[in-house]
């Protein structure tokens, strides 16, 4: 059974640009969550999607957005990138409820 | 609101010695509790979880954690660590229902040969 796949693994962008990150969950999992991991703030929840609907949202500015497709694949978008957006972005999928999320390896975004 | 405190940011320990990584949570309702492990340049792997029932939960690689409701704790223990256990460990909590995981700041476990 394939795990959670995140692409790309590494990304370098310039301030002011926008970026789209992709996440393919485990087959059959309908819930996808996104987290931002930084040395200073640790792991912070961005948002969760379940069956194409945003179910929960963290405390991030509107520059951070996401969506989920009918096949449960999810994307997150960050517009007008800032240096502080440099982080490891982790995607996690679940069959439903917090019965153990499975995380991907993450996308490391560097904003220069 | 729920929160998680991991009391130690770094724990060095000699190989084959026991270790305890401490985790305390704050919540006004019943919770689910998790420990995740992160190796360098990787995502998080679920180590063990408490949902209900027995307060002592075990993982397949020798770790165990005990849910203590009165002390709102979920400490992680291993009686004898190996070099391969060197990693960062995260405690997480979710209030029952469809609420996101809230993570502690993590504890970096360094096993010394």
C-alpha cells in the first residue's frame, strides 16, 4: 500500500512569488491535513479537508489556501511568499477522525 | 483550548540506558493522545496512540506510554535505548471528535554510544 506522497520534495522560491504543493493520500483515505513545521514555531496546523470540503482551519493568513479534489488528492497554495514562509510543509491523511494520521515526507520550501 | 507541553527539548542518554520523554496536555474534554517520531529529513511516523481502554499502550519497537488522566500526562518510556532511536519525538493531542492534532514542541533524543 503506497504511503502519502508529497511533491515536490524541495522548492526554492523568491519573495513575492506563489507556490503550489501537492499531496496524494493513502488510497481510501478521505481526510487530508496540512501542517507547517519550523524550528521556532514547531508543528502548526494549516487546514484539513474531508471529501473536498474544508473541515478545519488553523490560524494562518489568507495567503495560505488549499483544496481537495474528488480523488482525495490535495493541494495547498501560498501566494505572495515571505521569507518567514520557509518551512517544511507536511501533509497527513487519515481514514477519518484522528485515529492515527499517516504523514508524507514533506516539501521543504525555501524562500529567498 | 487544547495544548501540549513537552518538558524537555533535548534528552541525551547512553545506549542501553532507560529513557523517559515527558508530555503534559491541557484540555477541558476527553482526548486522544499520540506520540510521533521524526528522523532527519523525513516526515512523522506514528509510534503509539491512546484512544480509550487500557491506559498503558505499547509500540512494536519497545516504547510504551501511560495515560494518566489525573496528572494530564502521557509520558513515553523505553527500558533500553539503541543508537537507532536517535530522533525527534512529538507528543500530540486531539479532543474527541473531528479536531486537528495539536503538537508539542518536540524532544530531541540523542543516544550516545
